[in-house]
């Protein structure tokens, strides 16, 4: 029996286990891609994909001429970039602070508490945030009132809404991100800290010259991989929290596609917007993996 035959005989159960997952990916990820045709059609639901008239690139032309499309792309990139930056800085800081704790039960308790919001859906959290940030009865505004600060309509003011989205997203996800950096901290050689301490370095100096350099490969890796999400500002979060008064600062590509396609039934136009976003996102993801390989020696194949 050849080596290939023995390998197949040994691993065929593993390939068999993959079949359900492959089937799900084909059904829910690849088959729906046939709907891309709608981007080049004036789609009529009762005529279907093959009966609707073909209009070429007219939907993309309408997209470029849409008066608010520049603002929508800006909002998407602006919110996404702030989330990426804050989503790196906060978990790194918390991981370093947790690593300094010497009592394991305090460390594990705190880590569990900050990890829990990750498992809560934005449908649930949006209700909580609406109550907490309410200008009339919200806990935060009542606290600000103690210091003589007038109530702020965080979810109804264009100046505050993007920052409310970034802070609430970081609060929800930083516990999950902390796990990655805590794992990176465990890989740092303890003898480096001992050598730094002998040289007279305090905890702060050890953090600057040992901890952060030891974490740098994973920091660079996470940063480069997150570049692929620069057009994903968080549909579920914004959809559950925004309203017409804050469309100017809150409307992103995904919410725009939802309104055009689902609410206004402009299926072809919405598909064109989604396709353009997918193409740009694919370019960014490809660049991020190239950068991850060159800067952090990370590769998936």
C-alpha cells in the first residue's frame, strides 16, 4: 500500500467530519453569491434573477452620483478606525495591568467579569445603553448633573454618537481581546524580568523594555489583521442604536444597504453598494495578510 493510500485510510474520518461544515459554507456563503447579478439589473422580484432587465453598470453610476455616499463612506471608515485603535489600546493596557496582579483569584475574577459582555447581543445591550445614556433619566447624565454638567443626548446628538459607539463597543469586546495579549505575556521569558530587575529597572521600566517588546509581534499581527475590517463599523450595534436625527454621523455602508434594499426595495442598487464594499474589503484583507506575513511572519497557508 502506497504512502498516499495509508494516509487517506488514516484520515478519511476527519475528511468525513468536514463534510457538514463544507455543506453549510456552500449553502449559506457560495450559493447566495448568485445574487450578485442583481447589482447589474433593475431587479423586479416577480421576474426573478433571470427575468429582470439587465442595466449594466447603471446602479454603480447611481451610487457614485448619490449625494450622501461620501459621507456614508467617511462615517464607516471613521468609526471603524476608531474602534480598531481603541480595540488595540484598551485590551493591551488591561492585559498588562492584569499581569501585574499577584493574587490569582483577583486576576481570574476580574478577567471573568470583563469577559462576560462579549457574550451579550447588541439587541440586549442596546436596551441597556438607551436607559443608561438617556438624557432625562440615564445614570450617566444624573452623575454628570452632580458636577453641574448639563444632560447630553449621547444617542441623539451627531457630535457624540460616533464616540458612544466606539466606547460601548470597546466595553463589550475588550475582555475578549485581553485573552490574546495575556497569552502573549505568558510567552515572555521570566529571566528577562529578573535581568531587568538586577539592572535596577522598576515595574514601569520593565513594562517598557521587556513586556511591550515581548508583546510587539502579536500587537503588529492583530493590527495588520484588523485592517481588513476598516469597512466594518458594526452593523448590529449601530442599527440597534441609531435613529434619523443622527444619520449624518451614524449612517454607515451596512445600514445604508439595509435601508435601500429592505426598507425601500431598491434591491439592485443595494446589491451594487454591498458588492463595492465587498471588493474594497477583499483588497484590504489581502493587503492585511501580506503585511501580517512580512511584519509578523504570520501566514494561514
